[in-house]
C-alpha cells in the first residue's frame, strides 16, 4: 500500500513527500514550509509576483474545511503563450502540493475550479508556468480547521460505484471557442488521517492521484492530485471543440485502479 503522503507525480515533476516537510511542520511557519516545497518543485527558479493576469478565488474563512471551493485562472502574460501548468499549494496541509494541472492545445484556457480540504489556517498559492518556463504566483490566506482529518462522508461507497463519473456541459457548445465543462468523480478520497468517531478506527488511505481529459486523443487537461482534493473530486475546466468527437477521462487512484468515462459530442450539441 502506498503511503498517502507520497506524491506520485508524472515525469518531469519533482516528488514532494511528507518526509521533507515533517521535520519542520510542527513548529514551522507557513513560509518555512513553502521554502521546502518551493525548492523541491522549482529548485532555484525565480517566481515573480503575478499581476492582473492571474486570479485565485477562495473564501476568507471556510464554512466547511473539508469542502472549500477554489478557482484558479491564468491568462497569458504579454509576449507569451497560455500558461501550460498551474500548481496549487496549501502551505500547512499535511501534503502541501494539492495538485499540478497541465493544459493541452485544445484547452480553453489555464483555469481550474475544484474543492479542497484545508487542515488549518494557511496561505494558499497558485504558481503558473509559462511555455518558456518562467513562473508567476498569486497567494491568498484562509482560516480553516480540520479539513484533512475529517472522515469521509461517502458511506455508500463500494467497488461497484467507486470511479463512476458524470459530465456537465453547456446545452449548446460553441465550436472553436472555450466551453465550460465539469467532471465529477465518485471516490471517497480518504486521507488516512481521520478516525471514525464511534469505533476510533482510522480510515484506510486511498484517493485519486491522476486525472487526464482528452478531446479526440488530444490533451485538454491532466491533473496530478492528492487527498487535499475533497471527496468525490470535481474538476471544472474549459475546452475548445472543433467538430464531432469524444471528450474522454481517465482516472487512476492510489490502489492502481483505473476508471474511464467519455461523452460524445456531435452536431448541434
């Protein structure tokens, strides 16, 4: 069984594990945790403060720390193409790197909406990586408590239903233009940090670690994620259809189980 704190990133992305952060996490400030994460992910690369081309939206205080809505968006900087990656980092979470999102040529933009767990008051960061490798960052602070150590609410989860997916698309798609799409994945996304209040048994860790969405075989968005993403993960993104085809999703979890789903897009849809 994989430890829930180990990042199984795709090629080219440096692994960040709890082993790196644990020695300093108990007494560290958020900035100290960020220094470790920054060095692990980006080395000595400079990260410039973002301007109006980037936005990060989340509440100032979480109503439910286990289900916190977050929206990230990055437009091209002057003279550059669309950012190819967005890194979502929650400094004080047990596993700070919540997700790395990569966008393909048929993506409608570098933008993601999802829901996250936040364990304690923390700085949340989004780093955008441009095609030339340059980095920019926007930050927000949120007050929250216990999001990662809250037991999953999906009591009806089973092998038969786990991995089921639903799609939400506009009633009428605009060809050649960005269209918003929501992908919902049924999965408890157990952190392995929560205990049942009655039995005191700690839940078994198991969560979605990889999501890949393609349009006629071309990459729309790929996400390397962990248990910081709330149970029943939801991703909202955009893509640019150019005719008939299939929008397909491949999902893999920490038990090495793979799930697939697709939705056909045809004329007049």
